[in-house]
C-alpha cells in the first residue's frame, strides 16, 4: 500500500467537482483519505461537496488552473487548513472537437492554457507541499496514441503533458514522490456527453466503443497507482493503441487513416 493512501492523508484534485475527478474523490474518501476539490464553478463545487456528504473531510476551493494568481490564492487557503498534500491529481481539463480551421484562437489558447499550462502551474505551485511517499497523478488521454482529426488543439495539450511528466518523474525520484500518467479512452462523464453533442456530423458514427463507466475507470486508475505504474491505461483501446503506435507505427497510421472519420 503506498504511503499516500492511508487514513487521514489528503488528495488535492483539480477538476474534482465533476466526472473522473469527482468519482476519484468519492473512491478516495471510501479509502479514508480526505479530499480537496479545486475547480472554477462554485455552484458545482458546493453540489459535489453536498453529494459526497462527508462534512469536514471534503474541502472545496474555487480556482482557475490557467491563472497563476488564482492558484496562489488557493494555495494560501489550502495550507491554512492542511499541512500537506499527499496525492496531487491533475484532472481539470476541457475539450472542443472541431477542425482547426473552425476553432477560434481563443478556443485553441484555452486548450493549451488549461490542459497543459494549467497542469504545469499546479505542479509548480503545489509540489512543495507533497511529502516523501507522496504522489502526483495526471489525467492525459488515450487520444495521444491515435491523432484523430478534429482534436488538434486537445491532442497537442494532452501530448504536451506526457512530455512534461517524464522528466518531472526523474526530478522527483530523489524526493521519494512518484509520478503517474493515466490515458483514459472514452469515459462516461459530463464532458464526454457534451463532446458527443458538440461533435460535427462527419465525426459521428465512428468505430468508438461505448464509453467506460466512470467508477470502473477510477477503480482501474487506483489499481494502477497502487501497483506504482507510471503509465496507467484503463481501457483496452488505450492498451492496444499505445502498443500499435510504439511497435507498428506505419501499420497503425494506415489503420487509423482508413477506419477513423475524416472531414
Ligand atoms: N471523459 C473522457 O472520456 C475522457 C477521456 C480522456 C481524458 N479525459 C480527461 O479527463 C479529465 C476529466 O474529464 P471529465 O470527463 O471528468 O470532465 P468533466 O466532467 O467536464 O470535469 C472537468 C472538471 O475540470 C474542471 N475545470 C475545467 N477547466 C478548469 C479550469 N480552468 N480550472 C479549474 N478547473 C477546471 C471543471 O470544473 P469547472 O468547469 O467548474 O472549472 C470540472 O470539475 C480531463 O482532463 C479530460 O480531458 C476525459
């Protein structure tokens, strides 16, 4: 059992008010950890706290991961009530499926600012509160092994954090802090459902299997963490695609070119 997963230890979860982050908070509370949920919308945070129904064991903080000032204020508040963060989870993220030509500059910037720079901001600000035996978990995406049309900005942000976490893992080895990256394929969350609604017609009807139940995804993520896996691949699609991309890249490109919708 890792050191951070003990009774009374604290997990800070960005994006903890919804979807994967929220389900992870619930699972960690069941394992007797305390949780801090960080996201922008106060109303959603309060609803999440109410739903978790664990009183003081759940702290909610409204902050924007893409704003350094907002995170600095959050850090001040958090360290007043918590002496350490044993598990730091970067789950906050956005996606807008669209061709690059149809994405506004603001939408492109938001993907990078929230999904990539936001993660770096959070780790830079909160790493000093993580003690030896602590861990950092980051939610990337299985899409990094595919390169599907319609996800240029999203894929760039999620691939970017893969490049951030590998050297970070080495930087933190001597401090006894482990680093993990999870690459989920479709998981049934509010973001997944919104993504399906917003998707242009040509992207629909792809071979994508049904989304994974969020609690099953979280169970597999926690299993990967306990086994100290660096790369956690909770779905078959991610395992298969990462294998193909690594070992048979030309074959994999050919298959995706043929099988995945294009404009
Ligand atoms: N669901 C999937 O199929 C899937 C697959 C692969 C990867 N992922 C990744 O998994 C992570 C969680 O996704 P999800 O499906 O659980 O999404 P979700 O249900 O939409 O939850 C996203 C969370 O991130 C928060 N957030 C967004 N922008 C933020 C910002 N600038 N600052 C702070 N918090 C912010 C949201 O709250 P506010 O909007 O109130 O801030 C919310 O709590 C994302 O990084 C996503 O890219 C999801």
